[in-house]
């Protein structure tokens, strides 16, 4: 095809091409508009593609030397005449997610089958092929990350006696406000807190590890279930129920990896729940401490979250038998002492980007612990011992 069209009616341009090439070109009623284009020795199919692309029209050879030109709108009769369906099986992403990621012009030709995790593409041959190509480009395996965490609880007094300051220009972690840090000094905090645990001045509450897909939420929980008997008064008699109470340490994290610098953005929400006493009917009183933040770190850097304070009050009563029960003068032979302590919960989080074989670079959180701290009791998955290969999917 060699021709020049300047502000020409599209239908007239198609008629000129038909006369020049000797092929039959049929257009339905939806084909309208004007076109300006110069064609120089262009094959017929390419000439039709260039001519029709601006208006969003599709041409397909329905018989030898017979072309049908229709609108790309699925609602038109001509489109239905040319459209065929093809099933695309997905390997990695969910069908509903792919459908939302597709550009709008292509998404209208796809229908998600959530049960089979596949897409049904309905369109003319050439348009259907382009749509499937876009789907394949989107259906790639997402990055996976190993999320390591360590929950350590100690008293504020122990931190002060040990001269462990969780404040500083570089750390940005406060025992009062509880912000966060992701610099190298976090390793020193980790070492000191595990030393306190060795001395019985701190307790490692949990050490869970979890594999998370990029962009998807991962959650780990360590909970203690306690049952309490509740007496319910009735009209004629009372009856008892068992109520379950959970004291839970949970960590919710959603990681995302930047394509250029491979830095990890983590949305983190830890929550620590404890039974701190009893209330009416001897039911437990649960305190929950939580913080929510978003931080950007390098692969394998330590994130520290602190400031999850809890104040515990204990009341000790003493009295001399018999004399302490005397009216009026009994108060001389008994005493009440109230003690208040503050508990600090510090949470360490280390994200690692995994390669296709499930391995990662740099030391694990377990390897950052002092040698004598590796024997500390921890909840959750066991960390790899020195010399062992890193996990290939836990």
C-alpha cells in the first residue's frame, strides 16, 4: 500500500484501499471518523492496523481476501462476530489482581475465574493476543522475604542500672516515646539485652520467623490461653461458664521492595498483651500495648521498636497473727506495702530478601546474638546453627 490520506473519511479511506488492493473490506455501522496518514509501501495488514488504531477499530480476515472492520467495543454486534475466548492459566498472581492491574482497554476483555485462578480473554485474534501478552508480563513471581523478629522484655530499672540508654542522635529510640531505629548500633542494643537475659534481668518472650511475599501482609502470634470460671446467677440456681482469655504477642508486617535500590519499606504493627491482674468476678485484666509505623531499610538491617511500657503495681499485706485482726488496735500490727515497676518491651525485626533458591545475604538475627546468648530459650522457629545453610523456605 502506498497512499496519502488528509482529513479523509475513514470509510472512504477503506474503500480506496479496497479498490487499490483488490480485497473486499466490510465495515459495520460503528466505523466512523476521519484520518490523516501517509503510507509508503506498507503491507496491507499493517496499513489497516495503522489506519484503524487511532479510532480503536479492529480488522480481521474472515475469508481469503475478505476483511471485516469492527469497533473494539465488546457490546457491538461486529465485535461479537469476531470475538473468540481463550483461557489463560495463572502461575503466581491472583486472577482478580491481574484484572485490576491490566490497562483499562485490555481489562474489559477479561473475566476472572477466582476458583480456578485463571482469566478468560474474549476478543478478536490480534487483540486477544496482545491482551494475553500483557497478562503474561504481569504474572511474574513476587519477591519473598524472610522476616526475623525477637521480643525482649525487661524492667526500666534494669536498663538504667546497666547504663543501657535507648536514646541518642543516631538511634532515635526512646524508652518513653518509643520510636524506632535501623542503624548499626541496634546490634549493640541486641547484645546488651541478651546479656541482661542471661543474668535473669530480661526475658526473651518470642523469636518467630516467617516467610512473606512482597506486598502481602504476614503475621506471627505467640499466645497463652487461659480459662476462667464465671458464675452466672439464675432464677433458681447459678451456673458456671468457662471463658477463654488470650494474652498474645503479635507482629504484623507488610514488606515492599524498591526495584532500583532494593531497599525494603516495612509497615509494622506489633502488639503485646498481658494479664496484669483480676477484676470483678475474678476475671483477668488484659493490657495491650501496640505501635504502628512505616520504615525504609536496607536488606538485612535491624529495626528496633521500643517504648511499649507497662506499669505493674503489686500490693503486699503483712500482719501479726491474731493481733493484726483486733479491732481498732489491729492496724498497729499490720502493714500494706505497694510496689510499682515499669516493664519495657523491645522488638527487633530484620527483613531479608530471598533469592529464587530461598537464600539471603548477610547474617541472620540469630547470628547477631552473642555466642552465649544463642542458647537462650526462644519461641517460634529455630534459627540455623553456625555453618548450616540458610533456610530454603520455612
